[in-house]
C-alpha cells in the first residue's frame, strides 16, 4: 500500500506460466536470503529477475514490503519503461528500476540482478583503492569485479548507459560510495556471487582495522593463479539447495 502497510495479495500459482512462477519463487527466495543474512536495508535496495521471452519483462520488489516477508505472488512484473504489467496494490521504487532495467536490457545473461547497501559493502565501495587482494575471497572476486562512480540516487535514466559500460561483461560491481551489485544467469549464481563479494568486503574491513601498514597482500603469483583457476566462475548450483533449506527452516513461506 502507499502507506507502507502490507496488502493482501492472492496467490498467482497456476495463473501465470510455469516459467514465470519458477522465476517468482527463485526471486522471492533471494529476498528472504538477503534478510536472513542481515543484508537488507529496510525496504530499500532491490533484486530483480528477467522473465523468459523476448519482451524483456522483469520482476522487482513491491515498494514497502520488507525483504523477510517477500512472496512469489507479491513480486511486481514491469517492462523496461517501468510500466507495471499486472494488477497489484503496490508500486515500485524508481531507483531500482533505473539500475536493474539498464542491466537486464544490456546483458542477455543477466537473468537475476541483486543490489545491496550493506555496511561492509558500502565501506569498501567508499575506499579509494576498492577491493584489495587481502583474502582468498577477495582474489576470487577481483577476477569478476567492475566499478561504477557515484552519481547520486539512481533516478536519472541517462546514468544507465554509463552503468552498462562500466559493468561490461563482469558478474560483480562495486557502486562507489553506494554498495554492491551482482548478476547471474540463475538465482543460484547471483546469490553465490553476492555471498563471495560481501564476504570479501567484510574481511577487508576487519583486516584494515589493524591499519593499512599491517595487512598482508597476497603474492602476485597467487593472484595470477586464482585468476586462472576462476576462469569458469563460481557456480552456485551446489550451494543453492542448501540455501533453500535454510529458508525452509528459518523463513518459510516465500514460495506462495
């Protein structure tokens, strides 16, 4: 609702295609996982899923619902112009539309896009040198990481071109002074990419508490070796079923 209260949303199971329903369930699971890991920012930030088909329609969160209460049926279907394509008592956050529509339109492989404002993600995004080669997680992430300079709250549509140019073909991005972003062909890939990026940022913040002069950078030979080893990406397929079991125990109900 416009006042932020939870509106009753009837189940869409059986009323949309099987492919759309699966995308809704996977996306709702991502929202719940972000809440479970404490990565949410009240009702702000966004995760989106591109729907199968040639029309570049995608699903995004209804503005006003907390991530821990997201359901498959509550998610809002929109097009690349931000038009809502279903009956819903909710509206969407324009900043989420700007960032996510840009990447979905430009990247055929970006079926899922996740953007967060975690403390550790913003902290590293605000550091001049970005993500440093301080941990194994960081070495893995740095092979897939891009950067985008801060331009203010993402309401200006002309920022989309620069955002797309900056991410290129990378799977992860640090939005300077802003937060983290990952893409994936599947919900599982998007999730594991963000898991590693957020963990690498947290490890850097903790390591730098000892002072920049007291941290140990990984040897260049090791950095090069990890780059070669990660040529196929992380792959989240193995971790995803366990993540869903976590939700079934701690935050059930996303798949309705």
